[in-house]
C-alpha cells in the first residue's frame, strides 16, 4: 500500500526571475515500510520535491502534477486539507534544526505542540524515545548541542505518528560521530514503527545505509531509479556513474564491491 504516490510532479516559478521548471516531471512512490532515497547534487531539486510533497513550497513557486498522501491529493489542495495530512500522513525533519525550532520557546513546549494535536503521549516519553533526558525539556534550543536539537526535531515529527517520514539532509550539519548516532536512532525508529521513509541526501554512503531504493535527480529531472545495490554496482546514467565514482574517491574505506 502506497503512503506516497507522486506522478509527473513539476515545480515552477509563478513570476519574476525564476524561469522554467525547477522540478520537471518527477514520478515515484513509497509504500508502507519502504525506504526511498532521493540523491543528487545541490540544486538538483531534492528539497523542492520534499516541500512540494507537503504543500510547503515558498511563495513564488507552484507545483503541478499529482502528489497523493494517504489517498489525499496535495497539489492544489486548500490549507485546511493540507493541515489534515501534514503530521498524520507525513512529517518532515529538516537539515538544520536550529532554524526549524523556535529560539524563544523551551524545548518541552515545542514538543508538546504536536503531542497535543495528535494525542501522542507525554513530552518525557517523546524525549526518551529519541534518547534525550527529561531535563532537555527545560532548555532553549541554543542551550543544547546540534545532535540534541536534531533529536528534538525527530521527536516532534514522530509525535504525529506519521505513515511517512521525510528526512531532508538530516545529518549534514552534524559532525561525523554525531551523524552516525542520529542515523542509527532514525533507522531504528523507522523500522520499529513500520513507517515509509523518504530520505534526501547528496551523500551516497549515507543513502546506502538508510534506504533500499534510490531515485537520482539531476537539474530537476529523474535520470535513474532502481534498487540501491544494483545502482551502486552498475549505474547506467552518466550522471549516476559520476556520483558513484566521486563517492568511491571520497570514501575509499567503504566496501562498494560488497554492496
């Protein structure tokens, strides 16, 4: 059963300096319990695709095509309809939690907002699930580390009990050690809850750890899709081959041949 179905999704500018499609006719789906990675260089359309899925495109941009979350059409939907699917059908974890969290509100109050809306339990339980002590609830975002802030963001997303979790470069702003801990946490939570996962990254090593299938984007278009192990062994598109080659050079310790 698909928790997300995207068909011929395009994102274009309504007016002004943006010309043409920033995302051009992208199609994919994510089933319950399935993990799909969106990969590509900066500017390839990965994050815009994620924002379009949730109806969160910035002013001046518009989506066309079809995006269905839990059977509800997102493209062209009203805010009332979108508010009904955001959180419950899909939730998102952004790259930089310091900008996603309210700097003037204590962590506990921020975590409590989705819990009250969706009836997901206590703040203490939500923090414990992401391996944070209860005292974090009394802190402001600037008083905790980047890794802790990202765990708070994950707790808030999971409080909604979504069928699909979108993770948009969730560890890029973290150092390598913290990144590994957050990925391990996220991997376990997604598995235990049976959620679908749309994982967005430019890092093939991270994508290979977190997903089963991949969709490669370049200049807003899907250029290759398939099972991750097949794509790593025998990439077909020249752009995909360049990504794999670059990843091998950057991380020679990764045993690509074993994948």
